[in-house]
């Protein structure tokens, strides 16, 4: 239950770097590494201006967790409280071990061998 609460309230960011239509790098909790093919800044002169689109693009996806938690046990109705308490009680008592291990064949002796079956059937381990 603690893992469910932890992962439902956790927020994280996934950063992806594409070069053309191919995925180059993915970064979780950090920025994705560049492929090194970004366009340089255009020059400030108006005479020498090149118009070419950049082939690389960055995508950032944010996954936001839940901010509100219902931690009050008194907000549940009576049937829900009975279900939770009975479920918890039975789950805790489900894994109780036995105090003494019981061996059902402890006081029985093995049967007596009348003939040696391996010699009778002539089957030997080599």
C-alpha cells in the first residue's frame, strides 16, 4: 500500500531528443543529451542570412502526481471500516506458522524387504 501511495503522488519529467525522426536520447529526471547537430545562432548581419530549419527537436513530457490524499479513517462509512479491519486481521493471521512441526510418519517403520528388487529385475546403476 505504501508503494501505491508513493507512486501515485510522485511527479517526474521525461525529456526526449529527436534528430530527424529518430530518437537519440531519453532522460528521466534530467535533460536528454544532444546529438551535437544543432544549428548555430544566425549571424547578426542582414546581408549574410541563411534560412534553414533545424533537424533536431526536444520534447519534454511531465507526469504530475496526485496532490490530495484521503488519510482520514473516519471519513469511511461503517461497512467500509468493517471490511478494512476484517481484511487486515485475516491477512495478518494468514501467515502464522505452526508452533511445532508435525511429522506424520515419525513412529512408523519402513516395510521389510523380502527380496532385493534391483537384483530380481537386473537393473543396476553404473
